[in-house]
C-alpha cells in the first residue's frame, strides 16, 4: 500500500530550569515582563505528527511517503528518516525559514513556559497532493498541520476519491465546528481521544452516532483504558498495553496511529 503521511514536521527543544518560575514572576509588575531563565538541561528531538507517524510506519517495514513543508535546517532530520525507511522526496523545503519548532522550559514543579514557531509549516496550505511528485497514493493520513492545509487535503481526497485518515487531535481546539464537521465527511478512518470527541461533539452539535455515520471507522482512544473502534455496525474494545511496561507515554498517540 502506498501511504502518504501529511502533517507537521518539527523539532522539539526541551529545557529544564532547576528552580520555580513563580519565584521569579512579580505579580505587581506583570505590565512589563522581562525574564530570562538559565537552564541546566536541553535536549533536541525530531518531532511533528507527520514525522513521528511516518517513522513508526517505516519501522513496520513499509515505506511511507512523507508530505509536508520543512525549513533550511531539515537536512539531518531528512537523513535520519530516510535511513529508517521513509521516502522524504515529497517534503517541500522552504529555504527562507526554519523548520517548525517547539520550545518548552519546565521548572522543578513541572510548570511549563512554551513557544511554538510555525516556520515552514505555515506554507503547507499552499502545497497540494496534485503538486507532490509521483501519484497521490492509496491512503492519505491527515494529521495536525496548518489548519487550512488540513482542510485543503481533506477536500482534495474527497475530490479524487482517495481514502484518508482524518486525525485532527491537537488542532481540535483551534478548528471551529463547521470546519470539523465538513472535513471529517467521508473519512475512511477518524482517530481522536475521548476528550477531543467531547469537544468535537460540542462544537459541531453532532452526537457520537452522527459522528460515526460521517466516517467509515471511528477510533476513540481512552488512555490507560485502551480504545474503542466503531464501525458502522459494531464496536471493538481494544485493551491498552500493560502500564508496568510503559516507561514514558509521550508519543503514544502518533505510535498508535502508525500501528493502526
């Protein structure tokens, strides 16, 4: 199967501050904030939903094609993905900017101050499946990305009768009800977690049954309680992996999507 994985391609910069942020924030001077925190640790990770999903699919022995926009600093990430078996030829490089990046500083009480630089990701809305080298694939995964890019890809898949997986996850908070309701229509699979399902239902006014009717298969994950796979006529209960074997749940959502 020729799988096209679309979505964000990003770097994650994770820092650790060995103190408490609140000790350095003066509530009486919030009208003019100027703070600098000296961090003791910093790690850089290759991330982004599309990069994560494509990498994991490749680990299963398939060769997914990664479609997205990255910046001038994508070279080492590209080499790492291609070495793992991901076809990065559809990645469009925007040389004027850097790859999207997430900067997160965490203190010793696990409070966080974060920033997200969209960078090259903001150009994704101008990149269509038709512009991608090669054919449009057998299955397109639409994971979190520039919101307009996600809508464009869903519409393009419907237009060309291409099966697609609609995975709005982190962008559910950003997307309005009309957009969510429109973009899920005709999806081969839609994957969200339990909380996102409630948000989607509230924003669209759709019941769970109505959401099920809009897509072929609905997958709702429930963290430690596993997941439920809803087909048109049945519900499959899938248990979670035993928690005693899980060292860190970070990235579990993207790994689940790749495995599914």
